[in-house]
C-alpha cells in the first residue's frame, strides 16, 4: 500500500502540471495494490473536477453516494457534476437534499451560497455563505477568492 501523504503529494504535483490522466493512473495503481480507501475515491473526484471531466465525475459520485450516502462530500461532488453537465438548478436540488441530511455542514452551505449567487439570488447567497462561515471560519478566506461569489463581492 502507498503512503497516503506521499501519494496525495504526488497527485497534487501531477494535477498542478495538468497531468490528470497520470494522476488517475496512479490512483488505479494504488487500488491494484489493495488500497480501496474512501480517501482515494475523494482524490479521484477532485482530480476529475479539476480536469473538467464531469461525465466521469458524475458516474463516480453517483456510485459513491450509493455506497456512502453518509459522506457529505459525495453529495457536493455529485451536485458539482450535475451543475456542469445539466444545470445549476439540478445541482442545487441535490445540495438542498444534502442540506436536509447534513444541516450543519459548512461546505454544503457554502456551495449553496455559490449556486444561489450564480442564480443571482444574492440575499440567499449571502445568507448561506454567512452560515458556512459561522460553522467554520475558514470559509471566509475561501469566499474572498471563489469565482462563483464574484457577483456577491461586486454588490458589497
């Protein structure tokens, strides 16, 4: 089995160079060596998202949601894939379902803020982003940079 920290560093290096196929190949190698951890699954979703491969991301996220519906990040990944493949409204529906299951998850609240911002419902967007920050202050820094929230920053 690979050292998880070393593997993650290697994957980040490949992604930083835009070598997404190589990163995905390394995940497959780790699986063949017997590592079937949830961490690998989440790394795979992050790589697929970064590569803009939303069809594969959706398939992976749907499979993960069936296997691990108790993991909030699975729902975020699925919503993101659906948003980019179908529509932001359909992605938002998945996030709203996730919010009912995980009412205190700051990432889900933050993503809902982003989606509402893109739909130009700025009051609701602000409310969700503020809720995420109340739950975890680190989201304040993310909010300063997230491209989805640009309309919210422009209005302020």
